[in-house]
């Protein structure tokens, strides 16, 4: 191959062992056993050669030594058969019985020679035991051998055994057995006994030779060792029965060393390789279906694996066994002819039966071959139909990477004829970007063990006939040193997976990355940047006023606005940066750092980019022919060393919410103090959850004073939280924690109920000053609250409806004004008066004044603070008061803390005021004392005519009388006294300045409230 090949030129050989490496203990014990066996057998052979030192010891070692060795073999076989529960257990039991017969025969032989010191009778009981040695061994070999599973197989096994046995009988009869049978003077039993030994040995040798080529793949080492032991024993028997050695044999000679070694080798046989066999596991024997001719087995089938491990030489010898037997039989006949003898009838009959068996066997094999050929042809046609009719492309590549076969399906899948692809290099059709990965995978697969990894899967891009690249998935198998590729087109699947991946990581509306992808890219940016680079930044963007767009012109228009905003955001960032939509109207941007800039320059650049983005997002959007405007609040956080993605995103989110809290439509950079504030707020919120149930909240009231008379016209209720640590929290602190949450709603319900309950109690005591309760517009329309909750509370506690003033705390533009107007109208019909809080602090309050039915207008603190010092502020406040007078509304100035402010506001026509110029927030005891014992003195000052409008009126519809009531005359109200004393306590100190405006020390409040720590 000219380029990088798909397959290496010479694939490395697979590893020799696939299982775990055997432990050193069992391997070491096996070598030690072999050495011990060799030493014992060698020592016995040396002793036999040297004659054992004495004739009697030589006979004892020749008889009882062989008996002991055979007994050891019997015990070993029985013990192995008892501890190993395999299908070969009967074979080792039979080998044990055979060895026991040999042990008993040698013991009987020794009884005559050594104990009785007499000649061994012929025949004797020892001969009976020796004759019983061969039959169990033959049956045991049949059990150990690979069993035929068909009738023809059993017939072939019997014929092979007879071929071998008959040929050996012909040869042995020609050489020695005929002489033994013709011994003169011998009895029939003697002749039969002399022929029984060699005939049984011939049968045993026949089975050994016939089954050696059919041995099972399981326990192969043990079977080979057992065959070797029996072969050695048969060889010694043959030498013993031969005319040359039979007459001169004496116990204890070198021939006994062969029997001794055969017995010990059989004793060692069952334990050979048992550790390796137990680790690998015994392969299964083939079934009848697998063993029949032409049966197709899977590649990983145990029978195939065992067949692959069989040596080709062994297969050839197994096929030549019948012909070798016929050759031996012919050799026996030729031996008689050459020596000038007539052919013996035994030889002639045996030779004829051997030839007949050979003919029958060849006929059976011919029938099997014909059946096999038909089966192979059928299977070949079957597989050819499967390959040619398959929708997958099947390709065969040789070891060099050249395609030698391509199925016809290539024309439909690749758009190329199979002939066009054949004899071409596979690498020429693979995408260059995938070629290296494919080569690596193929080489790894060829180097792996086929038993562990028979197949692998490769996915790459393959060139089609149209010049495009197809995504192809291939299952790869080994084939004669090469590879078989079963390939299919998965382009649509890959495209669908890419679409699903894109959908999972992108926002479906704007197609920007979603939160998951954005977080991953932030993590990649933080992990990839250098520790000294702090330039990467994250921008969190929230569109202010987006909910109003959905509520006014519809959600479809809102979606269109989000698409336009996403497009503007994407155009504003660089190509390497990331713009994302996190959800709703929240967006984010990742701005990668520039290592060429220092920290200050980088922060300035990012802040400038964020401000340009804010302005761009705040420009009008053309939607359905309308110009829609929203603002953008942006929080910016810079990456710090050791920071993870979650922390960086959290910091940017905190900065964005700080921008919204600061008034929206601005850019705020993250500062560490923001996180500390969040922690403090979380701790406070956690304690706030249990504060209501623990009774830690108290209700305080601040008098609202009529500026015309100094009387207390109403009391404004406000909650205070005195925590278990003794800290008094003002609403400015804990309402920020509870805002827009469940706790805020619960606190609002508690304040309203407590204020009505206490006002009703005061009303029954004769104090008719109404109570002012601050309530948010959202709380007033809360669907989760019980319907007609205000009416129910008034009825439950018996407070007249005129005794309650609801102060509308906010006029959020997102609150449905129609529903709010209807709700307020219902309450006014009951007699509840409505006050509008914070007028002058924004355009929303002006819009609420235009639409909502209100009775009282409460000035924002910003209109009061500079009313004395600033002439411009003085005119603005005076204008607002004139508007209220023209509308017939009462006015209340909040935060009036100095006497000169009282004079200025009264001169401009303000009807009521509350603040430290009169009193702070009073507990119930001090409040009742104030209502009972007096009014507040008003500071003296020049009288300025009030604007034209309705006369001043109290916040209560009518005076109800009573001590300290709204109708009582305040002490010194008209005398301009500078000091009014109630029970000896100074109330207000007012001193006129040279310009006529009152000047003097700050008035002292009538109570001493616990100081509140600064927030």
C-alpha cells in the first residue's frame, strides 16, 4: 500500500495465554512431582540393573515393588475420581480397577516366589489378576476418548480398532504367536493362557492407537500421560511374552523397571495439568448436530476452538490409520512368504477381515464425503444468497489492505459497483480525518486474542460514488490473516444524533447555547486558561420590562423580541466568545480573556463592551409595526485563579441582581461584598422563618398629626422585629429579605390583623383615631389570600370601616390596574379610605393617581427633605400640594423631622405630617398615653395662605369626641407658644429665626425607641 495501510504487513501474533497467569504454587508443585517421579523410577532402574544386591531382595523388589507401585496408581486414580466430579470420573475409576488387578497379581506372584519360595504355578491366581488388567483399561480409554455421536462414527471406531488389532495380530502371529500355539505337550489351558496375554495386549494397543487420534480436548495432558503409561506397560508385556525373554525372565530384572515406571506414571496421570485445566475450563463436547458432516458451527464454538488447536499432523495420521493397518497386515503375510512358509489360516482369515473392514470403512467414508459435499454446496449457496441479498455491504480485505471481494449491495449503499471497489486499497476510500483512527483500531484488533475479542466495531466516513462522504459503521471479523467488513450506511442516524445533540445544548427559540452548554464552555475556558490570566469574564443580562411586553401585546410578540435580542447579543460578541440564553428573559455571554492586556485595561474593556451591549439591547424593537422598548440590567464577573464555573456564574448573577436592585438599566461589576450580603441575607431569612411563630414581631405606631390643629388624626402601624439576640430590625432590613416571598405575605397578613385588632380595642376604649396599614398592591390582589380578607377582619374584631386607612405601598406597572381599581372601589364603598404612598417618586405614582380611586396622597420623602434648603424643591413640593388640593385629596408628608419643615409644609397647604418632629414609633402604652393626654404643639412661623381648595379635614370622617380625640383642642394651638408641656415632658421646641422661619434645636420625641443599628 502506498499510503498508511489499514492493516499492518505482518500482524503480531496473539498472546499465548488468555486467562490469568497460573499461580507459582501449583506450577512449582507440578515440577517437583515430575522430578520426584523421575528420581524414583531412575532409582528402581539402577537397582534392577545392579541386581538389588541379593537374589531374594531382587525378587521382593520385582514382585512386591511392582505391587506397591500398582497399588499407588490405584489409590491415586480412586482419589482423583472421588474429588473431581467430571464426566471422566468413570474412566479413572476403571484405571484404578485395572491398577488394582495388576497390584494383586504382582502380590500373588510374590507370595509364591518370596513368601512360599516355590515356583509360580502355571496357570495361577496371579494370571487371573493379570488377565483382568487389560479390559478395564480398554473401557477407560473409551470413556476418556472423544465419543462418537453418530451411528456411523461408532461403526468407524469399531472398524479402526479392528484394523489396528487385526494387523497387529497378523504380524504378531507371523512372528511369535504361531510358535506359542504349537508348543508340544502343552495343555489347552496352557496354550490359551499363553495366547491371552498377547491378544489382550494387542487389543489394548489397538485402542490406544485408535483413540490417540480421537482424544478429547478436555484433560488432554492427563489423557496423554495415561496413554503413555499404558503403552509402556503393554511394551513390557510384549517383551515378557516374547520367546527371547520369556524363558530367561526373573523377578527384579530391568524389565520390571518398565512396569514400575508405567504404574507410577499412571498414578501421576490424573493430576497432570489440573491447575491449567481448572483455570481454562473444559471445552464442551460437540453435540450430534455439531458432529454430523457439513454442520456449521459459530466461530467461537468450543468444538471449533478445539479443532483449531489440533495439530495438522495428527489429523493426517488419523486419516492414514486404516492404510497403515493394511500395510502392517500385508507385511505379516510377506514375512511368511519370504521365509518359505505357507500362509497360516489365522493370518489368512485375519487379513481377509482386515481388508473387508477397510472396504466397509472406505464405503462409509465415501457416503459421508458425498453427504458432506452436498451439505457444503447447500451451505455455500445459502451463504451466497445471504451475502448477495443483504442490505449491508460485505467486503473482504487481504493482509495488505486490498479489497478482494465486495458484495453487490455496494451499488445501493455506496453508489459504486462492486467491481469498481475490488482490487483497490481500502484506505483510498476512507476520509483522511478518520484514517489514522481506523488504522490504529485495526492494528489493535489484530494484536488482540481472537478468543477474547472475536469482533470489533469501527465507524468512519466512506467516499460514495457521488463524491460525498457517508457515515459507515462496520463490524470487523478476522479472515485468513485479513479482515471481513460488514458495513452499513448510518448517515441518517449520525445526522439525527447531531440534531438531538444540538437540540439538547441549544435554546429552541433563539438557537443560542443553553445553560448546560454555556456552563460547559465556561468550565473549559477556566480549565484551559493560564493561572495568571484573569481576563475571562461572564456577563449576565436580564431584560427589564419584558413581562409587561407579554402582558400587553402577547407572548408571541415577546418571543419575537427575545429572538431579536438574541441576534443583537450574538452580533455584539466576538467569534470566539459565547452568547447564550439561560431561560426566560435572561441571557449570558462568555468573553474570553486577552493575555496581552493587564487587569485594569481588561476590566475597562469588558465594562465598555457591557455598556455598549446594554445600549444596543435597549434600542427599540420593531414588532408587529410597533416600537417596543425594554431595558437591560447587566452583571459582570471576572474569572479568578482557582475559581470554578459555578462560582463565576454565581458572581455574575449576583452582580446582575444588584444592577436590578439599583434601579435597572445599568451595568454592575461584581464585588466580594455582594457575596457577603447574600450570606447575611440568607442567615436573616432563615431566622425570619421562625420569628413569626416565636412571637418576635411587635407592632408600633407613629402619630399622623393634623398641621392645622396639632391633633393626632391617625396612627400609622409598622412592624418591628426584635430577634432572640435582642437586635431590633427595622422594615428596611427584614422586608428586603421577605420581599415577594411567602414570608412577606405571611408578615403582611399578620400586620393587617394585628393593626385592626389593636385599633378595635382602642376604639372600644374611646380612642377613635384610625389606623393606617401599609399594604402592597400585589398583596391586595393576591389570589392565594382568602377573598374579602379585609372585610372579614373588620367584622371579626368589630372595627368600624372608617377606622382603617389602607396605604397603597407601591404602584407597580406590572400590577393589573383594572383589577386593582375594582378592588379599591369595593373597599371605599365599605368606608375604608385609600392612601397613595410615595407620590412624587416616579411616573408610576402619577399614573396610579390618574386611574385609582384614592382619598389621601402621601408625599415621597424626596419632596420633604429639601423643602427648606432648596427653592427649586420648595416650588416642586408646592406644585404637588396644589395638584392634591385641586383633586380634593388630603395630603400627608412623611419623614418630617425638623420644625422648619413643619412650618414650610403647613404654609404650602399640606394637611398632615408624620415624623420625628412630632414623635417616633410608639409602643401601645405610649400610644395610648399620647392619645389620652394631649396634642402636639405646632412651631410658630409666618402664615402663608393655603392654595384654593377644600378646607383641611381630619383623617377620620367625623370627630368622635373623647379625651385626646380628634375634636379636642391642642394645648397652645393658637397662642404660638414655643413650649407645650404634657406631664412635664417637653414636646416641641420652636424658635423663630430672624427670617421668620422657626429655628432651634431638634425636638425631642415623646418616647425612647431602642436604637437601630445601621444596615
